[in-house]
C-alpha cells in the first residue's frame, strides 16, 4: 500500500512538473499573452487595484512590458547590420547576481498609542508596520502586520519617515531620483496609491512634521537645504520657505527633527559642502570649490529661512559624531538621540547642547547589535529606544537610557539570523579590481 | 544612495552576499551620489569623486574601514563642480573627471593632489556637454568617449577648451533614450550602461520650475528598457550597437554601473531597479589578439 501511494504521488508530481514546464516554455515563447500591467502612475486610478505587492514580480512585469514594447518597435536585442563581425549578445541571463532579497531597514518611527512601529525599506521601496512589541530573541523573521509596497505606491529608495499620530498618517521621502514625498494613512497596505504625493527637490533624506504649525520639513542633501511645506501640500506645490546658504552651515543634511516645545528645528549634517552649479559658484564671486566640514547637529529657529544662521551647533572631536543619520527628540527628558552610522553607535545629547560637547550616553560595542544605524526613534511612553540597522536585517530595541556596550532588549528581524546584508543603495558605478579579483561597489 | 560607502565583493559573490571589505566612515571623506569609480592597476589605487564636496579622492586599492584617502583633489583651482564620473588613462597617466552641473571635463595628472589645476579642460557651448555621467578613453586612437544627456559624444583625447565633438553616437537605432551612464573602453570598443530611465524633476536645484505641474511618473517605471551596449569608438551617427545585453531574462531594467573583466570574459552591471550587481559571462565581447603566425603555422614569439 505505501508503495502504491508513493507511486501515485510520484506520478502526480511528475504531471505537475510537466504542466509547469509547459507553462514555462509557453510563457517564455509568448510573453505577450500574459498581462503584467504597464507603466504605473502614482496618480493613475487604474493602477490602484493592482494587487501585485511583490517587488520581484513588479520588476519582472516592468521588464516584460518594456521588452514587448521594444519588440513591437522593432529594436532588436542584439545584432546590427554588422552581424558578421559583431560579438553576439541578446537576452542573456546573468551568471551571478548580488542582490538582497530582503528589506534594507532605513528609518524607524514609533506610535506608542497605536502600539505600532513603522520601518522604511530602501531596498524594495516599502513601509513595514509592526506591532510595537514585535521581535525578541528569536533567530527567525518577525512578521509585519502590514506592508505598503508595489508600483502604485511610487516608493523607491525610501529614506526618512515621520508619523502624524493624531491624523494617523505616515510621511515618507524618497532619496535618489525619487524626488517625492508620499503620505499614506496608517491602515492601508499592499500596492496602494498614496493619499498625497508631493514633488520635492533632488536628494531628499529626512522628514519631520510640525503639528503646531501644520508644516512638514524635508532635508535635501545635494543643495544643503531644508524645504518647509504646508502639511497638506501636494503635487507641485511650492515650499513655504527654503533654508539655504553659506551662513546656514548646512552641509549634506540628513536627519531632521522638529521641537515644537521650543520652536526649533535640528538637522544632522555629514559635512560635505559644495555649490550646486557653476552659475552659483560664479555668482558668489568666482569658483571657490567645495570643502569638508566636521559633522554637526545644527539647531535653527522654527521659522528659519534664507541664509539664516543656526542658533547653536554640536560639532567637534568630543561629540563623536561620524556620519550622523537619523535624529529623534525626547521632549520629556530634554534629550536627542543620533544614529551615528560611521561608528555603529547611538549618541544621546542634551537637547540644547552646543559646541564641542561629549554625548550624555553612547550605545556602542559588539553586544549592542548595532551595525550601520540609519534610523533612531525614542518611545518615551514605553521607555525604549529603537534603532534600524542598514548593515544587518534587524531593528534593535534598547532601554531608553541604555549606555555602553549593552545587549538590546529585543531584536526585530526581517531575515533569518545570519543572512548577509548586501547594503546596496542604487549603486551608480562599479569597478573591477583585476589584481584582487574583486568588484567594488559604491553607493 | 542613502548612505555613502564603497563595498568590496569577491568576483564570484552571488545572491545575498556580504561585502568582504568596506571603505566607510567620516574619515574616508566619501559622500553619496558616487557615480564614478575607477581602479588603477598600475598604481594599485582607486579613484572616486565626491560630488557633494567638489572633490576627487584617491585611495589605496586595499583600503578598508575608515581609511583616509591618499590624495584629495579639491579647491578653487581644480575647477571641479559636482564631479560625477571618473576615468583613467593609464598610458598617459591622467585622471579624467566629468562635472555634471559644471558641464565640463577636467583632466588631471594621476598623481594630482590638493588644489591642483587641471592640465586640460573641455567646456563651453561648442562642446554640447550636458548631463555627463560616463567617460572612457582610448589612448591608442587618442579618443575620448563621453556619455552625455541622450547620446555618446566623441572628442579627441587631447582636446582642450571650447571644442565641438568630432563624433556623436545618437538616434533611435542606438537604443539610447535618456541618461547613458557609466562607460568602459576595451580594444577599440565602448561598453555603455544605457540606463534609459526618464528622470524628471520639477525643481531646478531648489527652485520650482515655472512650468511644474503634476508629479512626474516614477523614473524607474519608464517602460523603455535599459541595456548594456557596445559600439566601436569610431562609430558616428545613428548606429545600432554591435551587441547588447537586454531583455527580461538579463535582469537589466535600468542599468547604470558597468565594469569589465576581460581576463575572465565577464561584464558586471549594476541596475537601479534591481538594486544589485549582475555578472554576465560574455567572452565573445572581448576579442582576443590574433597571434602572429609564421609561414609554417607556428605561433611566433
């Protein structure tokens, strides 16, 4: 009897494999029979119901669509009229692909009242919603409650996120060539259109909400700028004000946070500075060239604009700042936390610190599980501090006042423990080191 | 691009692979928007621009961690403005740098350091330089190929000042539509990552364009597929590539980075949408030198 059952299962399996194989061959031969959708527009109504929330399927759909159109236009894959002497190319499958199949966790935000933690994924363009208590000591993946992802979302290299906990909305800015900010309600998921989309200057990284003034501020890396919009701004709406100029001492700004209690705005800077264009350099009295400043946390008046100076700066060797990324404000305890990417650490400062000051606390060391920290969020209600690791598939949770080389309270994994993190962020160039047989990939 | 670094992978790395080495941290002076990278086998160095500080950094090729560059080209005399692409002329010992918003090509000695003036500068209206993110030099034929806004421009290698390109590879047959990206050169042929994404921004810097209306479509959903293409550097006009890698099974959607490994017959291409690096085994793309054969059929020494 067991033999007969085994034989039946084998037959059934073989039949399924045959059917699958036929489908595969048919699919490859006639891809145009299979509809994958066409170019998705953020504002397109007919894209809203597309239930494809799988990034890889999205990529294949895009490739197939483009391929069909290419074939229809008669542009051939490989050979020109010089076919006799041309090296043969075509639709060649790669021998190897270094691609991260998992999310790269970028920024983090916590809504303790909703018991939710939101994390942005700049690898596959997504926002993950987790229960606030997700994670633990398991080596397995923590399941999100919801995921917003897919072509209709318009998200690509999502960087900073911010929460409006009153109106229950998530604000996300796209770095690289996304040049936009999307706003989603808390309760949506899948491949859904944003509630609002706003065009922003190139190089957006951080986003911060000001519920008192009903404004949203966005840091822009390339032009060393902070732009401030109406909270409800959408489409091509112009900013209310722009903070930019040499006196601002903004230099490759990243994380940004608004302090409504003191009407201030804090901005993390990497220190790279250059005029944006040749015309701009010439307008300043001739070419002066770029320069490297020390990294800093600059504080501005909430209504700062134009070439306004910072009220104060945390900057200098004592600060330990090293490629500061995300910022978080703890208004209750009058502190700020800094995701200090360059030294795999979290720095805590007094909110009103200035000058070359040492941090109040530093979470750093091999027990912390901090690796490439990009985002940080303080949850005062639960006395916790969240950190997203770009160089690991984890977010780690500490006691708010953790200090030194301490283990996290919980680890939230989006890949099984030990899964390498590729860590790409749209590698725009590569090089081959022929001496070492290595591929060099910058971000 | 949200975080600056250079990651080093073994040639045979595949799938979810961790870098074997990282160059990262404040001390490296790296910035984001690294659109150029070149390895110098003669000096065993790597050259990388920092577009956000108007600088070109030169590292030991074996650099690791928060290592400071060996040399930093930066300052008003460099005339660098948003340097994006770099290329090396190993024969003539030069570093070529394309300034994106500066719309110029700066040429430096390969040992330049500090506030060094370029030895040559291609710029001006005749050059037609616009969005330049790729460069490749052919020292044999003394030609310079430039990946320009919608085309490939060819200059003489030693051109200087406001000079018109001597050749142009552009048009529908080329398949290049928008922002051709990194280029490499090998034995008379240009290898190009033709991104074909369609990047529109409603802002000119931080100023909203007067004609700004709706938010543009996601540039990576442009249905015109990108590809890796090869041309002869002597091509001119609307010339189809000699060969290309393109199509759904290639995995290429909007490729941007490109590197060559002729010894192993491989081409490496980075893709924006895949957010990955794909390795193709294509020895047919690397024509071997024909051996000199004696009348008796034996290979001459």
